[in-house]
C-alpha cells in the first residue's frame, strides 16, 4: 500500500463519518481514527499497529470575515553567501567536548582546512573542515542537533 492510497483512505474515512477503521494489507496493519489530531506511524504487523487519525473538517462560519493574510517577512539576500553542508548523516556538534570552546563562531575568518564542527556518526566523531576561505556569517544548525546529508550548516561570505 503506497502513501497515495493511504491518503485517499484517510479522506474517505473522514468524509464517511466513521469513527474508526482497521485494515491489514501485505503485512502492514492500519488503524484510522477520526479526530482533530493527525498522527502517522508505520510499523510492521509484529510491532504496534499503525495509527492514523484523520482530521475532522469544521464547517466555516456563515458571516465570518476572511482571516488577514500575514505580512511578507523580510527575507535576507543570502545569494552572495556560500553554504557549507553536512557531508553525512549524524549529530552536529560545535565543540570538540562539552568543556571546550566552539570550533568556529559568527565573524570568524576561516580558510581551507579550518575545523568548523564535528559530526558524530555511529560513535565516530568526524571533523568537518572548511574547503573555502571567508568569514562565517551564520550558524544554521543548533548544537547537538541531528543533521542529514547535505543539510546546510554554515553560511560563509567568501573572500
């Protein structure tokens, strides 16, 4: 069962007015309950069953004024900056250990080979070095946060 079929099933259950539906297809068990929260959990049959709660649509008020559109937020022009991205999946750390200073701060000048952070992957701490010269403008990830491959970590103004 693919995601599109699951979404269609959720919509059908929500429209039908049924409060709960259980379905088992190809080793995957789905439990769909109508309610105000939506929660999707995928699990094989041996584990806990998948629980999907479909949202219940509320009828719009007859004479309710339209909600005001939020003002466009100021966006900073980052086209002149270079992103330094994560080369792997893991946990991002700005310091070599909790009692040490951070590797790189905003405003620091960096050059190729400068250690910017470490990423822990499978209990191995990998130092991430700069491949460019420039000045760090922004740190894009919080310390001790999980990162995916190609997650932007730093914005650098090149020299």
